[in-house]
């Protein structure tokens, strides 16, 4: 009797548990993992890429064991992150339509204009990049004629209209240039330039800065060219994704040599820095270490505790919030952990098990854990708020940081000796990296806060507002007009009188200024410029940097000008499709303003 031949389609051996996030579940052992390529290694028993499936049929295992040999042979299998097969948008569902697009480089649709250059698919560099990015060993890439039919013209037109509309909005709302930098394993430095505004983000360009990353003048020259391309009059700020490398040395020079705009650091990155420093405190670090040991042990013994929601502590994740979120989950499950009937003597047979059991019985651990959460939970909640924000937070970040500190103080019942060490950590990052005059001006120009009884005008706020007027408005006559109109805003005269009511000032700041600021057009334009800006960096868009690196590397090795242009075109469309989808997806939930308010 002939044995049943297993399917060689990897999708027949796994089920997407979260298609947007790329999570897939093994059909045999039900373990979840990130991406189909990792499922192959799981089935084939490839070491170094997660656990091996113990329930997979032998003929299926044999089918995918060859993956480990291909993985070793191919030099591009050093990707740190998986992508959905042949889907550079990574998060998109397979259904193809204008609202839920799936950009597949294997052409199947006839008679439609190509998204990329007509001969890009024939380029050796293009085939190398796409082959290494998808990791699909058995697939053959189509010719350019077939690729030409892979993307509907409606999607191309929609993307082009989006980019054109977004660029046109810069003159009325201003924009922020986001710097997404990283260094690969070979020590090469790269940067992706995005431009963000209230209309949405677009990808502008990317550069390999390895040869001049230590030359601040060369970096400044590069930034000047980008600013010139966007329009110096449109650029309100440059947002650095971190404070590491050349980003950490450019702020002073940029502010001195550029007479317009500001250099700021991503708000989410700064909150992560606060959590990182908090995790190193003497009163916090031992608690997080104990929680990590507990979680790892529980994960190893997860079959003994089916009632508990145990997260995989070995999964990828670099956020500084993860240890605190893990601790919060443990404390939430305290009663289950102590009283659950799943505790069995066999679990504690090992030395590690006995140590964990002893930890459970210590009241001091639980009291220390709650102490850590009093200080960290407000910051973790702020980080989540920033990441899911669907509207600009420039008008709120200044007040929100104060509320975070007050929340921590309240958790410690106002005991200075207990909350002040955590305040010092927050203030250090705020003063050194996060705070910008833009934040103070946004606070002042946010009517929801300005007309509330809690508004506080101090020297920092007044100086920030003045600094923004001087740097962003070059015409002195217009500066004077804005100053005069600020008095109308302060005294709530004219349309501002109606707008200052509780009912009216609850509108989103941009909507409020569009409606009630018409009598003071110079101030209205200035306020919209400020309040339209994001506080966060490019990390919220989750761009696949590996794709840009391979494109840039190929571009460096390519002498043909036409091929270089086609590679740049490919990059431009690839990232802007992802950003367009991200914009649509981000706007589906409830507004982040529901968590913020003046009273």
C-alpha cells in the first residue's frame, strides 16, 4: 500500500491564529510562533529557531528537515524577523481589495499596470532581495510581464493620490521628519526618512550612512538636503528614534545651524528609557529578576498549569515595558498561583522548583512587587497610549507627563521618600531628552487644557511658547500679530468666548482651532502647525528595516543608473503601501482623546 504523501504547502500544516500579527499555530502540537518560515523549522526540527514539534508525522518532518540545510547554505538567512511569505506588508490579510491590500510579488493578475518599474523584476539585485526576504526556497519568481499584472491599478492610483494629498497638506499643517536608524551585524549604519503629519505618514527615502556616521557636518548636510526636499517652511521638527549613535550627538549642532524647526526624541523611546532606568534601581531590579525566574519556570511547567494564562518569556521582544507587564500579570494571578489545585509534588522535585515554591510563600515578594507596580504601571499605560494614538498628541504630552508623576505620588500616598526616587528617574529623561518647547506650546494652545481650571502658566510654558514663535515664524510682523492675537485667546474674546465653554473645548484641538480661530488667522495657522505634530517616532509603524538594508546594499553595488532608480522606486512603493495600510488600521479604534481631558 502506498503511503500517503504529505502536502508540501506549509499552509496546510498550520493555521493563522492572528493573521494581522503573522502568528501561526502548528496543526499537530498547537504551539504558536511568528511566521510560516519558523513553522517550517518547527516541523523539521531545525535547531536555533524555537522548539521542535514532537507530534508531527515522520513523513512531514522529513519533508521539512531539508530546510535546515538550505538555511545554512544561503547567506541571507540571517534575518532577525520573519515576514509572511511573499508579503512585504507583513500584517496584511490575503484578501485582495482596495481597503485590505496584499501586495504579492508573484504576479497572478493580468492586464494591470505594474506597481514597480517595468523591468525591475528581471534585475538580479531585485531577485536576490526578494528571494532572501521571503525565504521561500521552492518558489520561482515571475517575469516582469507577470509582475506587471500583480497589483491592481486602483491600488496604485490610491497610493499615488495619498502621497500627493499628504505632501500638499504640509504647507497648511506643517510636518515632522522621523529618523529610523539602525546598525546591522556588520557594523553598517542606515537611516530611513519618514515624513509624518496629520494627514498621515509617507516614506521619503533611505540612506546608508556607514561612511560618514561619525562626521557631524556630513550628517548635517544630509539632513539639510532632506529638509530642503520637504520644504524648510513646512518642517516643524525632526524626531530621532533614539539617543544612541550619531543621533545622540546631533541635537546641539542641528539647533545651532538650523534656524527653524526643532530636534526632538521619540516620546515612546523616552518612556522606554525611563522604564529601563527604573528597572536598574536597587529596589526594583531584584523583584524583576525574581519575576523573570518565576515566569521561566512556570513556562517550562506550563502543562501542569492549564488554568493559568502564562506568557512565553522566551519570545522575542525588546520593550523595556515587558518585565513590568510580566510582573503585573504575576500579581494579578497571585491567588491562582498560591491556591491552584494544579500544584503537584512532582513539579517541585527539582532544585529550581523548590526555590520557586519558596518564593511563592514569601510575603515580602508580593509586597515588593506591588511597590514596583505602583511606580511602573502609569508609565506602561502611557507607553500604550502613545503607541495606539490615532491623533497627534502634541497638545497633551506635557500635561500627561505631569499626570503620570501625580499618579505615582498618589499610589505612594504622598510619601516623599517613596515616590521621589521614581520622580527623579522620570525628570532626568524628561529634562535631558524628551522635553521640547513644542510640548509647552502645545499645552498652551490646547483649549481643552488652557481653559480648564487646572491650567498652570509658568516660566517653562511661557518660554516654550515664545521659543516656538521665534523659530517657526520667521517674519517679524507675523510674530507681532501672533502675540497680539494670543491676548484675544487668553481673554477668551470674540469666537474664543464661545469656544472656551466646557461643551465646546472638548473638541479635538485641531477641530477647535479650525472652527473658533478664524478671527485670528495668524495665530490659528501657528496653532495648527504645532498641534498637528506627532510626539512619537517611527517605531509605531513597524517598518521592515531588513528590506531597506538589502535594497541599499544592492544599490551600492549597482553601477547602472536605471537599475538604481528602479530599486529606489521599489522601496518607495513598498514602504508607502505599508504606511497607508497602517494609517487606515490605526484609525479604526476609539480615539486616544477619550483617555485625555482638561478637567
